[in-house]
C-alpha cells in the first residue's frame, strides 16, 4: 500500500522579462515520509529512555517522565514499551506504566483503523477459498450415522 502525494514549491520570479509565480509539483511518497518520521521519533525515544535507565543506575539526573510520555504520544510508544519490557524500565511506576499502555493501545487502534480504511475488506478476503470450501462440503457423500456401541 502506497500513499501518494505531492509538494507544491512556489517561487517568485523577479526577472526583467516579467514577474510572476511558478508552481512546481514534486511527487512525494507519503509512506516513506511516515516511516522516516516514525523511525526518527522511535530513535529519540530509545535514546531518552536509554539515558534515563543509565542515569537511574548511576544516580545521575534523570529524564522527566513527561518527556518520555510525550515522545510516546507522538509515535515512540512501541520503542518505549519494548524497552520497558526488556530492561524493566519504570515498571514500578504504575501511573507511568498505565499511561504508556493507554498510549500503546491508542496507537494500535489508530493503526488498525487506518489500515482497515485504506484497504477495503473485500480485497483482504479471499472468496475463492470460501467458495471452494462450500463446494467441497456439497460433494461429500453422506456418511452412515453411528451412535453408541453396536450401531
């Protein structure tokens, strides 16, 4: 699935021949932009949560929780949750864990909703398998019923 778009670049011309505005359309693959954005945000989340874990072990100044939660809200929830599971980071803080879980569920719901609206249901289902299964059931000869001993 690819989401296509374009960037409009406007340039003012100040030439002796005449002044005006030129609009150039540059094709843009929005899927690549979204993947790049999520990679950058998740890398920032990994760095911030990793620093906070290191600071907690060495008694340094810690990263604030609001920073970790804000990075999770803007797209870093998978990395924050994975780091919490793998390293046990902030597992004793139940309010942080609850907020992170709510953010992760929200992102998962948003992703499923976006996927289901961009890909029609009929394209995801394979009706040939359903039709073949029902045809196979019609062609099966009726087997004799056997109930209980001696039947």
